[in-house]
């Protein structure tokens, strides 16, 4: 086998890696590639080509030894390995302690205006009945 490569050998889970294996020319026409991804899964590719590719997704963090074994019809055998490192997804951290901020919105009993306008220019509070008057006009039916 002349070459065994991966499009990436490190990244964050889930990590999809595409492997490429180029076999040497020997007697025989068909190649069988046995892929062992080091995470408990393996696959086999049979092809007439001297180059085979296989994509695999590593779901969890860890260091994986990936092995490919190429075998020709004339029993020429070669094997190569690569190591793929999969990192865990970083966990965000919060530092410091939250500080509550004062509320900026007025309560329902505060006036709508202050000095300078509004329906309660005197700065006092509105009676509770005054809050219901706009609702009365919204639901009044013409008839």
C-alpha cells in the first residue's frame, strides 16, 4: 500500500472523516479493503480500482486507531494505520455572579405623565377604575 490518508485527523465530536487508501500495483485485479475504525465498527469495500475511499463519523470523544488492510486477488496484503483524535464539545462556563438590575417599568398605579403632559400631569396615581375605561371602549359594540 503506497498511501493511507484522511481529510482530517482531529476535530470535535461528532467528527466525519473521509479516508483514502491507494494500493500498490500487484498481480491481481480486484482489491478488498477492510476498514477498522477503532470504535467497534468495521466495513469492507471491494473494488477494481487501486484507490478506495470511506467516510466514517466518530460520535464520541477519544483517540481512535484506524486500520485499513488491502488484499488483492493474488493475496498481496498490506496494512496501514492512522490515529484520529476526537475532542469533546466544549461546555460553556459562566463566571461571576449575576447581579439583579432594578426594574425600569412603572407599576400600573403610577401616572402616565409627570410634569409636562399626559393625562395625569399632577404626578399622582390614577384610580383603579381609570385603568378599566380604555377596555370599556374597546369592546363596546355599535348598534
